């Protein structure tokens, strides 16, 4: 479903690339989510670039996350732990470095609510073993 106007397509494509960049940064920066940005990138790519959308869904890291979300709004246990650790570290840093409690506590409460929501998401029944899982079409990897 690509828009008819070229400038709208360019805006969606820009949003997709910015979201991918933020998702990658979220892997390394505590407090910055990555899952939400991958979902946003997929949504924007579906409206701007079928090639980018397919790449995201076939990607080694992003693909399983998108598959789980699109098939039951599922979040893996590992992603739940990573979100918990990341947000907890962020809360600790904020409480130690920001001198204004009126700024810190609403943010901590919001992150806590998000963590509760994440932990209430169902988990996939069983993740396939990467060493035996079939590769997407066009991918060739020598396995030892």
C-alpha cells in the first residue's frame, strides 16, 4: 500500500530509516526502546518501500521480532528481560543524576507501567534453533 503522492512516500521512507537507526541505537542506549522503533519502521516501510519492508521481515534480528508481533502480539522472554534491565538502569541513573523529583518520578512510573504491559504480553511457544532453521530465500551461509 504505497501512497500515490511521491513526497508522502519519501516521508514514510524517511520515517522508516530514522526508526531503524533509533532501533539500533536502542540496543546500546539504556532507556531507548528498540522494539517499538522496529515496529514503526515496518509500518512505514510497508507504505513506502516493499523492498525495505521485505528486508526488515527477513532480517536476522528484526524478522523474528516482527513475526512474533504480527502473530499474536508476542514478546520473547529475552526481550522482556532486556527491557527490564534497560529501564531499571535508566531509572537508577535518572534518580541519581536529575535533581528534580517532579521530572524523575513521572518518568519512572511510566517506565514501570510499560514494563508491566510488556510482561503481560504472551511469549512465543518455542523459538526455532538458528543453527537448524531454514534461511530466507537468497541467503547462503556456510554452517559448520
